[in-house]
C-alpha cells in the first residue's frame, strides 16, 4: 500500500512539473465542478486497490 502511495505521489509530482514547464499553461480561476473531481478520485482509489 505504501509503495502504491509513493508511486501516486511521484506521478502527481511529475504531472505538476510538466504542467509548470508547458508554455501553454493557463490559469483558470473558475471553481471546478464536484462531479469530475469525484470521478477522478474514484478512479485513483480503484487503481490503488
């Protein structure tokens, strides 16, 4: 379980790093919808199990 948590943390870090490097990065101030973030959280939770 700890190994998968570390993998998820590393992947998240790399995605944030790539997003920061991207020249086409835009900052959106709109609040995200609750449904998509719930679906993403569920997919990550299912993957980790």
